[in-house]
């Protein structure tokens, strides 16, 4: 038996990040126990806002170098009252994404059976998309200037940075995924108003589509896409879009696919030159932190994405089956899904399901 040991850096972060990540690690340890070929070596890092309040830094100075030795990163959530959000975001999360060129953000928007959906006429067969969000540049490139600060003629400029390499690689990734999955690919942009960046994006999408004649393509303006995600979500299968549009639309996606407690995201460096990072997309939820009220299922879903990235498709699917089982059963759910279970109870129930069906 060939045993694969994957070295995973665990960054619980702040607030409910600490509670949900415990459950994610619990579930991955259960997979190792049931399938001893798959082993994980977890190393915890105490970085986040509490670390910042003690040290003035969100992570150690050599943090990126230390993380670079790992095969993957499993992150809870970052941000807490008392530390400005742009500091916590740029000091840890975005620093990791950018340093490790995690240019693909994969966000499933899939309504599982039993999950709440505010769209009355829609069911799981209608909401089954994978968003591929550009994750390294675009509107979140961090480029701009702040001139004449605090003067009456104060001016701020926030640039969107769209490089040919950056656009081509994310759009190509989406085409490859659409081809493998035999699904249509929709590009979402805003070429009518953003007359440089999004015209360029549309042009590259059009150019690459010539190389993938087997993939059915669609292009929508972001405003129309936001409406269609509500009225006709079944139109979308694989979706590729920019950093900002992807950020907003995937929260909309979370809202129609069970809520923030079920939304996961993977930040990939597909070439494997650097570690990829897996995380629930929700924040640290200070309003419920430390009370075992947080739903850990988004984190379990991101553990599933981690397993898929390392090539364990079967186990990845089993974790999603476990989540769906709990949703349909409606017995062990946290308050956001109408239940009374504690965070750890939900993690235990996922483990119990896996042990029962795959031991
Ligand atoms: N990826 C990240 O680390 C990330 C993402 C978003 C926000 N943040 C940070 O988190 C902090 C709080 O931000 P926010 O309140 O805008 O967003 P949030 O996602 O933390 O919370 C929004 C609402 O959703 C609820 N919620 C979120 N996750 C939940 C879960 N797993 N189970 C049950 N309920 C859940 C919260 O209780 C809250 O009412 C801020 O500092 C923000 O910058 C971090």
C-alpha cells in the first residue's frame, strides 16, 4: 500500500474560524482513519487578529516562506472588530493568495437536497454551477493612488489590472473544466461600461473559444447575470468572471444555495508550484463566535474540495453526500439551518455518516 502524506498548514484565524476549522480537521482525520492510504500531517498557525493585537502583524514575517513548504492550506476565517478589515484581509488572506499565485478561485453554487432555497420554484436540478473567479488581479489588484489626502481636492484612484496572461489563464482553466465536465461555459463581464478592461476580457474569451469548439459558450453582462441567477439559474453551469464580479455573484450564489453556512471556496495554484488554500467563504461572524453556533458544513465542503484537488474524487463526493444526508435528515443542523445542534455535533454527525457507510 502506497501511503500519501499531505502536509497541511491549518490557519483557524478569528471568531468562528476556530470552531469550524476544528470540524474540518476532524472530518479529514476520519477520512485518513477509514482510508489509511490518505494521511494528513496538520500544523496549526495562530495567525489572525488576536496575533495582530499582540504583535502588530497578521502573520509572522517569515510566514509565507514557512507556508511554502506545505502541500495545502486549510483556513477558517479572518477579521475581527478592533482590527480594520483592510488590514486583516491584506495582511493574511490576500497576502497568501497573491504570494502563492492562487489565481483560480473555485466556488461551487450547488443546491443540495434539503438545503433551504429562497427561490420558491427552483430545486436542486436548477441550481448547479461552478464559479471560476479570477483571483490574482483585476479590480482587487491593489493598484491605485490617494492624492491630496484630507485636502478639499482629495482624489482616490483604484485601478483594475487585467493582463493578457492573467485573463488567458483563468479563462483557459474554465474552458478546460467545461470540456472535462461536458458543460456549457458562461463568461460574465461588463464590456459596455468598462470600455478597456472588460472589452479586453470579452475579446480573450472570444479568442479562446475558437480552441474549444466542443464547449457551448454564453456571455452576459454582470447586471443581466445577477438577474438571471435569480430568475433562471438553470442557465448557468460553469461560469468564469473577474475578481470583483465573482466575489459579489458568489455571495448571491450562496444565498440561493443554502446560505453562508454552506458556501465553500478553493484558491488554487493549479500548476502546484505553490500550496493551494481551501476555506469556507463566510467571515469570522463575531455575532455568534465562541458559542458553538456556527455551521461547519461550508468548511466540510472545503475539505471536500481539498480532497478533490489531491486526486481523491471519490472521498470528495462522499463528504458532499454526508452534507446532503444531514440536510435531508434535518436532525443535526445548526441554528442558521433551523436546527439546535452545536458546531461540534454537526462535525460528529458527518464523521458518523462516513464511518457508517465507508468503514
Ligand atoms: N474569508 C474570510 O476570512 C472573510 C470573508 C468575509 C468576511 N470576513 C471578515 O469577517 C468579519 C465579519 O464579517 P461579516 O459579518 O460581514 O460576514 P460573516 O460571514 O462573518 O457573517 C455574516 C452573517 O452570516 C452569519 N454566518 C456566517 N458564517 C456562518 C456560519 N458558518 N454559520 C452560521 N452563521 C454564519 C453571521 O453570524 C452573520 O450574521 C469581518 O471582519 C470581515 O472582514 C472574512
